[in-house]
């Protein structure tokens, strides 16, 4: 299991539970899953991805 699978499975199982508290805001597992996917898709649109050699 990798981190993506772990987040997706947890978001499906307990979407409304708190996953993260950051700067006074609570993020549920569903929120976190959506934000991670938005970030990944944005990076993909920029041509970045696994093994692109860009850090």
C-alpha cells in the first residue's frame, strides 16, 4: 500500500473525520483527498510527474 491508496481508502471509509489541523483550520479526509488530487492534477498540467527529474 502506498500513501495515495491509504488516503483514498481512508477518505472513502471515514470522509468526515478530521485528518489534519493546520493554522486553526480542520481538514477532513475528504477535503485532504480533494486537495491532494487538485495539486497532483495541477502539477501534471505543468508537465511534472514521477521521474521528471524536477524537484
